[in-house]
C-alpha cells in the first residue's frame, strides 16, 4: 500500500510521462510502471492500475482503443490533463 504522498507523486509522474510522449500510440501500462520504478516510485502493477483508473475518472488521461491486443492497455494524456499538469 502506498501513502497519500506517494500516490500524489505517482499520479503526477504518470501525467509527466504521458505529456512527454510524442507518439499517437500512447504508453502501455507496463512501460508506465517501468518509468515509475525508474523514477524511484515503489509501486506495483495493481497500484498503477488503481491510479490509472483514478486519473481516467478525472478525465486527465484516456485509454486508447486498440484493435490488436486490446488487453494490453495504452494510455494518453487528455487536453484537461495537459492543462492540469501545466499548472503544477
């Protein structure tokens, strides 16, 4: 379980990585998890899944619809997410 402070940092890190992404394909959950671990975050796949769902519920990120392997979720930042991140 992560603390509220860690949770906030995970959310901001996810937004930062998605904001920096320049592809049309978004970033996979697995790659986001690796980025977070490289950032020194102590999170696991379930922690990330919960935070991705939270950010999506807030309309800060969106899941990209995939035709091939839709079970491997890819995410992108939304305009609302960019605006929020720019204000941080």
